[in-house]
C-alpha cells in the first residue's frame, strides 16, 4: 500500500491528525522499501521510531492499532508505567517482546488454520460419523484357515463392511446437508487446564523463557471429558482439534519470529510518565532506570523467548504521551535519539466532534442506532442535534478535564439513558433526537460545572 492509500484507510476510522497519519504511513512504506533492497544494506536500515505528543483521547492509540490491523502486523500496546528497572518489583521490559511474539504466534496460527480448514472439517465429519455409526474392524485372516473347511467368516465380514460403508455415505450426505444439525451426540473433548508449574510467576512462565507445558506435554497428555452437544457444535469443536493437529508448530514459531522481527509494532503508551530526572526517593525512583532498560530493546538487541531468540533491530516503536508536566527533552539523551520523528496531535475542535459522531465506519451514532434497532426502535438524529452534542462535548472538555473524544461516550450515555431504559416498551416506534431533546437531557448538567465534574 502507498502512503496515500494508508492515510485513506486510516481516515475511515480516525478524524483529523493528518500529520500523525502521514508519519506512520511513511514509516510503514519504508518497511516495504527496505525489503526490496539487497541483504547487505537491508540490515543497516533501521526503522524511524515515532514519538506522538498530544492530550488523551485524540487518536494516538487508535492510529497505531488501525495501522497494525491494515497490515496484519504483530502489535502490542504497552503502558510503560507497569515496568520497573531490574531490582524493583514489577515486570521487566523483555516481556514486551515476549508478548509481541505470542501475538504473532496467534496471527500465524490463524492463517495456517485457514489453509487446513477444509481438511480439518473432513476429519471432524469422519469423527462424528465414527460416533454415529462406527466402522467394524476387519477380521484378521486365520493362518490355519486352510485346515478348516467352509471358513466363510471373511466373506461375511467383507459383505457387512461394504454395507456399513454404504450406509455411512448416506448418513454423511444427510450430515453435510444439515439435516442432523440439531441432533445431540456425546463427544470426548480435550480439557484445557493450566499446568501447576505455570503459576510460579506473576508474569507467567514466559518470564524465565521456558515453556514447561511443552516440555511435559507428551508425558502428561491433555485429559479428556465427555460433553453432550448438537452435531453442528460437535463438528466445530472437532474441526478446531483436527486443525491444531494438522499445523506444524515449529513452522508457525519460525514464521512468527520472522514476522515480529520485520513487521512488529510496539506502542509504548504513557511514555511521558517515565520522563524526568530522578528525585532520589518516592515513586519516581525507577523512572530513569526504566528508560535505560527500554533503550537496548529500542536500539536493537536479542531477547530470548520460548520460541527462540528475537532480534529487535527492525521492530517499529511508537511512543505516545501527553507531556503536560515532563517534556520530551527530559528523556535520557540516548532514548531521545531513538525517536527521531516527533508528531504533535492537536486537541479536538467542535467540528472534529461532529465528524467523529457521524463519519467513521464505527461512528458512535451508528453504534447507538444499531443497538436500539435490536429493540425494534428506530432512532434518528437531526443535524442540529449533532451540532449541539458536539458543542456540549467541546465545552465540557474546555471547562473541566480535556479527555478528547472519550467525552462523547459520557455525553451520549447521558443523552440516551432514558431512551435505553425504556426501549423495550417502545417497540415499533420512531424517535427523532432534536436540539430540544438534547438540551433537555444535557442542559442542566453541562451548565452546572460541579455536576459536570462528577457526571460528565
């Protein structure tokens, strides 16, 4: 995809912030360009990491998340405040890469399962048929049959076998046509139980880089339990089990690590919270320590995971923070240099709020209309009402804490509270939300600053 196409795709979900969209689109395109360069120079080209600066609720996280979805790249959002330097209680920064690899494993597994889906379904249907009509075992030939006269057991068994095969084919056709979907059968399913050894660490066994479940998996096979389900459910459950058996996990691990190393995206949220110099005491004691621990991963290092070593040289890091108190210049110089692209995201205006309500594919207005439509209630918003909602959201953000687009969620919930409560009793009706309705529901709360602080 070209940078222009990437921006157009982002525009479908995120309003404004053109500068940030352009920056991530260029970063993504540079990855594609790097892959087309010769091996010697390719390894020297490192991604240009991005630092997004802007208040909460303006689209920082959403830009990174949508970018990962567009490209089907391994993506992880991390709040850096949960990490502490080595020696303090908390998670160590290497777990960022380990979590990213787990994400990549799931992506690759989904792709592999789709490839074997048809074969897995065939095997699942065969297992269901074995439950409904088991195949008889062929009788072994008696080595002394030549001594016995009129030994026709084999012929009888073959005849019975052929007859059952024919009946199974008829049953299979009915099963494929969906005639037996609602019938109930009993199947054996694997029980997913955590192993005792996985409970030693707050962060999981992954923290010590060993997967005990894989080590002891064959020694202690997964227990099975019987379940009564419909045939349609049984086919789906058994299909998943068969698909897991068909995929090669070694190949999945290899591809997942390669995808992380070349296409991985790490979003470091609340980055401003680890900026600032040490005070020597209190909760800030490990701020600079966390920066120094993050630095090797951003610079490029090798992290050990249970699937193998992962190089972080070409992973794209996008850091974000409000930077109201601390400034980017208060980060340690080495870390500043690793985020060469800095983008400032602007606070949302009233016009932005109107667009957020209506334009994106997942617009709030569309969501609420769809939710109430499930109660057979038709809801319509006038343009003037949308303008008024946007005005209220903008005003509350200005007068209280600015939480960006998230303010619309609280405003909309307050606006439609009575309607959502009464919706089951209003089936078949059409409700038009106009300016008067908006002012009636929100006017008192918005104008009263004390109430706004607690309700909106």
